[in-house]
C-alpha cells in the first residue's frame, strides 16, 4: 500500500483541530492497553502519547503505508517510545497466534480492504482473554441515513483514502467471535457522513468461555 507523503502530511494537519475532541477518546482506547500491545493501522502515531508505558511491555505498530509509518516512527522517537514498526496490512498480521495481550485500532476498520479477514487476524494474534480496544465510525442505525452512506460511499472512499462510512463494524467484531465488554455510540461534531462513532473493548474469549480456544 504505497500511499503518498502529501496525504500523510495532510492527515496530521487535518487531525490537529480534531485533537481537542478526539484526544480524550484516544486516551480512553490506548490508555487501557497493557502487556504486549499491537496497534493496527498506527498511521502517524496519534495514539502514541496515550500508552501507559509502565504497563506496556512491548509496543508494535502495524502500518502498510510507509509515509504514515515514517511519521509514526518520528513521533515515537520524539516521545522516547520503543515503537516497533511493521509494514503489513491487518489482513495478514506477521505474528504468531496469541502473541499479544492488547490490540488497538482507531479509525482503521473503515479503511481496511477486507474487514472480516482483518478481524479474524486480530482475533488470532490476541491471546485467549486478550483485549481488542477500538474507536471507529460506523454505519448509521437510521435506515435513511445508512442508505445515503451506501449511495455516497463510492465517491467518499475515493476522496478519503479508502474510507467506507457504511460499515457495521461493531456487528462484524461480534461476528468474528469477540465478546463485547464495552460499547458506546456517540456523535462527533463535523464528522459529516462518517458517523456515528463507537468506542469499545472486545475480548477474545478465554479458554473456559464459549468460543474460547478457537481460531
Ligand atoms: C484514517 S487513518 C487512521 C490512522 C490512526 N489509526 C489514527 O487514529 O490516527 C487509517 C490508517 O489505516 C491504515 N490502513 C489502511 N489499510 C490498512 C490495512 N489493510 N491494514 C492496516 N492498516 C491499514 C492507513 O494506512 C492509515 O494509516
């Protein structure tokens, strides 16, 4: 996924005004990470300041776009964080099953090419009982709004680097076998077609729970 240096720079620039609203959510998502942590689609590293490094023993960032990844690496250096950057898509995570205690994703599952495959990979690389912490925008629950999202997605994804505003990500997380421990819907001002937002914590079932041990 080659991306473009201008898009990566623009992404950082455009996220600056949103930081006041988004940062508390980033804090909630990344701030609860612990142990061996994988962030998929780490982008330019906007979640990095929020990781509790006293509880994180390993921090890996997966990012297929080298221009975004370069910015994440630079941000990690500025923050003095030992980020291991891996250039790979969420659909093919190059780690063994059960390698992580926490997986984090913010605004990624709207963009991945194959969300089901990517979620199956997140499930696989988490240890049984491990947490998947996420912040995403999803398909509207109002049918009329959802139909508009369907109509406008072909154009939207072209101008917004592959973003699909019409994906039912919470349902897909459950369908991948996760148990949803926390899920909250909220609206973000100025999000346009990309709403509502969700944040949540899903868990790969432990060995004694229904669905535990499967891959
Ligand atoms: C909207 S940006 C979000 C970046 C970052 N997570 C954040 O919250 O600022 C989407 C990110 O997902 C990455 N991405 C796109 N397709 C992906 C895939 N198949 N697997 C993993 N990451 C992907 C993009 O390169 C980009 O960095």
